[in-house]
C-alpha cells in the first residue's frame, strides 16, 4: 500500500514539471503585453519599456523561466499586476472558498445520486428509475448559471428562504478566525453557531447548483455499475446463501460497483473545481475560478500561472486520492501495483 | 419410503422475453431422498439450472413459476413467503455453482464470505464466526486454513475456490445441496477431489445432493439415480446402473450413445440429430423430443405419459426403447 502511494507520488513529479513548463510558455504566448496593459493607454514607449524591464519581460525566455522556477521553489508565485497583491496569498484565501463550495456540492451529489442510482438499479423500470432518469437528464441539460439563477429566483426572490446570494457570509457578520479557510469548519471550531448557520445558508444554493449539474454522471454511473454487478455470479451466490438483501446490495454489490463511481466522482470534482466560474459569478462567490478569469482577461499572467499550477497540483492530489481509494477497496489493485 | 428430502411436483417456469414467452420448464417432477445423490443430466438449455434456481427462489425477474410445488421438509418453497424463503435459502437448501472464481465476491476475504453465511444462519457470535469459518475450510480439505481464510478469491486456484464455495454452502448444514455443474472448468484431478469432498460431506451429514451436469460419465460415477431432462421436460429417471443398462427413453439412449467412453473413437460416436425445439413456439408438441425422435408415434404430438413425482423411476414416452417391466428395473 505504501509503495503504491510512493510510486504514484513519483509518477506525479514529471507531470508537475510538465505543467510548470507548459503554463509558463502558455502565459507568455498569450496575446497582449502585460507591461502595456499595466502602463495604461496614455503611457509613452519609454514608460512601457521601463515597466517591461521591471517585470523582467524584456529578458530572453530562458532567463525569465529560470527566475520563475527559482521563485516557485521559494513558494513565490509573483504579484498580480492589477491588484498588486501576492498571488500566493490571494490563492490561499480564494481556494478554500472554492474548495468548500465544491466539496459541499460534491457531498450533496453523493448523498443524492448514489442512493438514486442504487434504487434505480435494484428496481429497473420502477418510478424511482424514471425519476432518476428525468432528474439527471434535466441536470445536464440545464446550464449551471440557469439552474443557479432559477434557485435564486425561487428560494431568495419568491420564497425568501435563503439570504441574498452575495458572497460567503452575510455582510453584517465577520468571518470566523482563519484556520482552514473553510467557513463552516472555522465557525464550528470557534463554536460560533450564528456564523456557521449563516455560512451554511449562503453555501446551500450554489452548492445545490453544482450538485444538480453533477447529479447526472454520478447517478447514471452508479446505476449502470450496480446493474452490471447485480447480475454477477457472486451476487447470485450471496442470494443463494440467503444473505439479507441489504447485505447483498451494500456489502456484496455496491462495494464492487463503487470503483467506476469513484472514478467518475474524481472527474466530476476536478471539473467542478475549475469550471464553477459561472456559479461563482452568479452567487458573487469569492472563489478561485472568477479570480483566474478576471486575471486572464487582464493579461495578468502571474495569477493565471498560479491558478493553473494550483489546479494541476490539486488534480495530481485528487488522482492520488482516487488511486488510494481504489487500493483500499479492491485488493487486486494493491497486488498488481 | 420415508418422505423425500425434496419433492418437485409439476413445476413449470416461463420467461418473458422480447421475442415472446419461453416455456423453459413444463411439468417437471422428481424427488430426491435423504442421503441420496441425484444427478440431473441433459444438454445445455434443457432446464437443469432453471429447475435449481426455481427451487432456490433465485430465478431472474423475467421468470415466473406458473405451476407446481417444491416441497422441502413440509414447506412448499414455491408458495413460501419471501421471509420464509430467506430463512430456507442457505440454511435448508444450499447451492454451489460452476465457475467458482466468479461465484465468489472478488473483493472480500473468503473467510469473511463464509462468516457472512454463518452469521446469517448458524447460531454463531460475530467473535466466533472467523474461527468457525476456519474450521469449515478445514473440513473441505484446505491446508493452512488460517492463512487461506485471509485470502481473496483471486489468490486461490479454481479448485480452492470451489472448496470455499462448498464451505459456504455447507456452513449451515443444509439438508439439501444443489451442485450446478460444480466441476466445470476444473481439471480432472481437481474434479475428482471436489466430487469426493461433496460425497464425503453428504454421507457425514445425511444430506441429499442434487448434482446438475451435462457430463454423463461423471453422473454415472457419482450418482445413485439419474434424472434426464430435455427441453424443459423430465424424460426419464432411473437408478444409475439401470439407466445405463436399459435406457428406455429414445433421448436417453441417444445421449448415452453420444457419450465418449474409454474405448470409443471419435468416428464411432453418434450424434443426436436436430436441435432443442424453440421453446417460444406457441404450439409445441406434447413430447418436445418428438421432432428429433426416430420412434415418434402419432400420439406423441398430442399427449405425454404423466410422471409420478414420488416414484424413483419415471418415463415420459409412449414408445420406449426396450421394455423390461418397471418392477424388475428397480
């Protein structure tokens, strides 16, 4: 098991090196001159050249790359040209916001989609099967910004059940002391029930928006995988041994069916992490996705690099977690590694 | 004669498929006595496994039992409630399957799989279950059972896996064991060992065994009595020796003639002409062998001699091959 983790970590190193090189080159290849952007429309040629020299963009690429790598080694991601803030700091405050949203969304998905998939598989053709099919079809066909707006319309504007969809916390409350950056966890650690509930209320609609979108792949994969496993020989054996149906479905069938579900879950999670810009925009969520898009529009390459690197590192970590989960669930994976 | 361990009486099963209703079993009747080994033989598609699944109550959702009873210890398994069947399955009747490798849960330690059944059916505490599982592994001849109990099926050979299957089946000391082609896919030596283990456990506990196979040679070696099935009908049942000495149904005779022996050469083997009839047809002849039968009479299309489910012998033929009186054969 440990050798599996070690091997996977070793395998991750080349991909991380590749990501560093590609992000560097890509951001340099972006159209637009950051120095010109930064200097403003009225700046003279000379002023732009000075800024260029200050940024180091007048040097050959290889020199720039050397500086970039040595900065990276010190954990330095550079400063944003537009805000002047350190990118590393910015990401450190914005990533937990996105991560909290995505993880809660994912938890909602798992809670909803996995039982739906199991029930749909154990009762094919029943009403629950049809409901699952309709809900998951609707989930993928509605764009997230639309589902988000619809939820805001119904729960905020019409029913008044949820607070105004701006940001992570009501403006009259102050954020809990920063420990993990996850407001729910920090509030719980600070034993601040008011902030916890308020943060949860802000979180529930955007998380639900993400969940509705991710429902389809997880529910469909659970259903398909369960159907395949339920017709397997060993499930027949378990039934013939008179084991209770909950034992057969959970211990025998679901544990065998869960591997493809986990794979899908990992794909959905990495997709959500990077692609929930729209949800962040709709709910004015101070996440990493909107941060990256704004930086990209401004040709502000330090934040874009930082964003891509963070995402790549997360992706590698996520895949490692999936591999470990595989190893824990399926003994055959452990042996073959 | 004492009450049989299992009496199957007039069992019919139909499958709903896209291309129509398949009459998989029709009026199947036979019995097996306590301690007896009964072989059910027939070619693929003759309904051997469907019969077993129907008795176990693990038929596919598309299948329906349309008539008959299967009486085990006074309880009609086909009419029993779901709860009652869940109690019987694994406790009174157990089943082992072909392809032992796929018949075991691939990601659960074999000891745990045995313990699951023990916890369900035998009066065993969760603490004692692993120990009992190891004991069971020992009774089916697995060496180093303590270590093997922690193994996963993929770490064991096919023969080992089948022993584990037997241990699972015998965990609750059932009164009837149904073995569905238990040695298919195993090499000949392992086949013999597996069959020995089953026979040994059966004689140790007085358990009745139904042994489903398409291997007539194996049936001849192992069974006290043989039931021959064809296209969802029981065509003949006799004591093993009598069946081979005096096969009376034309199908049985053809089946024996098509079985290779030690001395026969490929060229000498006969084949059975034709195929199993299409069981989806709206109107099947009364005798489903009629279309393939060289001894067919006019009456064969319209009626079939009925079978006494409690008798040790059965013959569903109007024009049997050689006709020694029934009493003499028994």
